[in-house]
C-alpha cells in the first residue's frame, strides 16, 4: 500500500513537471506561429491595398486621358476659329491671345477680359476650351496623386514581404528543436497518466468533425476545404497545391460563388458575426485580438462541426482538422 502511494506521488510529480515543460514548449511554438501569421496576414493585407491602389490609378488615368482628348478637341475648334478669322488680325487678337494664354490668376482675368470682347458663339467655343483645359489639369493632378499612392502601396507591400520572410526564417530556426522537445515531453506526460486517462483523452480527440448542420453554401465550403487535407502550408499561397490560412478560406467560399479577399482583415467583415454557441458548418473562426487594426486578427479557420475546424496552420505543417478552442479565439463570421 505504501509503495503504491509512493508510486502515485512520483507519477503525479512527474506529470506536473512534464506537463509544465510541455505547456512552455507549446506556448513558444504558438508564439512563433502567431508572430508569423501576423506578418503573413499583414503582407496579404498590403497586397489587397496595392490592388485597390492600382485599380484607382488605372481609373484616374482613364479619366485623365478622356479629359485630354476633350481638351484637344476644344483647342482644335479654337484653332479652326482662329484660322477662319485670321485675315487682318494682329498678333494680339483675342482668339490668338486665348490660344497662347498659360493660365494662372492673371491668365483667368485675361481670358475674362477677352471673352467680353467676343460674340456669343466665339465666346462659347473659347469657354469650352478653357473649361476643358481646367478639367484636364484637375484630373491630371488626381492621376498623379493616384500614382503616388500606388507607389507607396507597392513599397509597403515590399516591406511587409521582407518582414514575413524574416518571421518565417525565425520560426524555422526554432521550430524543429521545439517540436523534438515537445514530443519528448509528451511521451513523459503520457507515461505519467493512467491507462484510463489515456483512453479518455483519445476518445475526446477522436470526436467526429461531421456534426453541426449548416447552410447549403456553408456545407459545400466546409466539405471542399476538407478535400484539401494534407496539402502543405505556404505563406501567401492560395492553392491549388499549397495554402495559407486566408488563402484556404478564400478558395473554399469561392466554390459557392462568394468572393473574399485573401486577407483575414476583410474576411473578418465578410458577413454577420456569429455567437460561438450558434456556429454552423462553413462559418469562419478568427484568432488574434479585436482592435481597430484588422492586422491584429492573424489566423482563420473553417468550422466543420463538433468543435472542430479545418485550417492551414503554419510553415512546416499541412491543412488539417483541429479543435477551435484556442486562447486567441476572438469570434466567428458567416460569409455572404
């Protein structure tokens, strides 16, 4: 009896020591993974903003080009008017003066004075040229601003990519050693547990991921994501052979015609937020912190039922099913 009590105390002590070490190793692995996820999703966010800036610049260039065409047409009409009435004109004729006017406040006053000297039709032609030139100048400035914004977005994306690469490199350096340590500690924890405890733990981990009814779209998205199990995690990837977390989510919901950006920041606002006790298959689960900065949400998975999600976890891992209950779980969204 005494020997049994000593054995139980020893097992309890060993379990406590091994469990503490296992928790510390897992915490460091989670910290590394979260750090990489933040950097990767920051990069994904900058790519989204870059595409928006490129689109805005393209639209600004189109507006500028149309305004330039209109200004040139107006100028040609004035040139034709000048040619038709050239006979007998002096170099300071009002029409010629309008053609060589370079703008500015003085130019505006000059144009106003000239227009008062002209007949209605001639004034209308000259006013059209003046207005068209002013519009073209405004749109030219807007196009330049859009170009500057595009260049700034491109530089932010470049810097974000460098930061993500550095974070991934740090993770790779530390992860192998930590995983070996974690496996050793897990064996010590398992050895210290009773046979009954091990059976209970295995039963809990073996819960089916097929429960929880969902909408037709959510079920389809969840089922498709499950077909991607085993494919490697690669940061900033969106299939078909490799994924990061938001890339997997984007492609899954794409199967049902729902467009999502490749970024947790906008996926978080892709539909109504859902209470965690009302989850349905296909709902998106987000991890990180909730602030005004969407970059603090750094990971996303797809709910597949019974407290489980399918997700692309981190560098060196593959698309897999895992429990949703993590310390950094912040909420869920149902895409629309």
